[in-house]
């Protein structure tokens, strides 16, 4: 809609922080051994497919995303994409450092779940100077 006669309906030409999909902006990484296994994915955004190991109710698990694009000042955003019972989990980035971040997933469903939760992530570049 318009505010003060200005059209704010913008169609994004570069949907991934200024990078086209063909430029290697995204990717998919998989946990191999458990829900706490680290994932290496050197892309600016992507999907993490978590292991289907059981996660007890009211329990959190953390793992590292190793990524050469992450710098200590960046903001990494994570959301649940698919593979999860609706409303059953909370997720967040716990810590960001150069080359990696720590991601947590918490089961709030009320019972143990065995799901390959898929997480979307994106790195937002940020600077402190």
C-alpha cells in the first residue's frame, strides 16, 4: 500500500541478502551421528537437517554450525523449517564467534520426540566499528 503517495510494494531481485541462488548463497547440511553433532556448511544461508535421535520433553540440545562466513560481530538467525511437530520446539542461536555459532533446540511438546527437524539459517553481516 501507499504511505504519503510512496509505493512500498517492493519486489526483491536479490532475495538472499544481495546474492542470487546460483551464486552459492545457500546449501543443506546434515547431522550424522546425533542431535548434538556439529554441522559444517560454508554458505551464507541454508538448511540444517537434524538427526532423528529422540529428544526428551523439557530438554535442550546444542550443536555447532561451522561456517567460514560467520564473524564474531554477525547476527545468525535460525527458524524451524519443516520435519517438526507444530509448536513442539523452540530454537535459538546461543553464541556467535568467528567461524562458528552454537544453536540450541528445546523440546516443549510434553513427551519425547524422534524427528528430523529442519532448521533454516541466515547470516546477517554486522560490524561494531
